C-alpha cells in the first residue's frame, strides 16, 4: 500500500493505492491521523484501492466520526469491488463517496 498526502489550506487530500487490510490499516490510519490537525475537510482518493477489509472499514468509520465534527469527509474513485463491500456492510449509508 502507498499513501500520498496533500494539504491545501484546511483541506487534506490522501491518495491511497493497494490493499487496505489488517496488515496495512495501522500504517494508513497513522499516516492520515498525523495530518488531520487543522484539516476541516478530508478527501480520500480510492481510485487505486483494490480491496478493503473490516480493519479498513473501522478506520474509515473512525475518520468519519472525527471529520463530522470538523467539516466532512468524502471518498472519490471507489471501484465496484469496494462499493460492493460498502453496500453489504451498510457503509454506503454512512459514507459520502463517488464511484468511478
């Protein structure tokens, strides 16, 4: 998994590529959380995310809760496989996201 971050004023954009699973979620969570200070909005680019596990879903839920207090969070570029996981788990009702 690779993570690239870009901060533009109070907006934080994070591009994630690869798999978000039990072994990679702690790295992703730490990398994103260390950059949240001063961020009022969070955009997660999932264009190159191949897979997300329950560990990744927990990370997204935690980030969503934090960002709801600040300004919001949005996922972009969600593929069909990840969208299917969101729909089966009910995350499609919780998260704001755009499919690719």
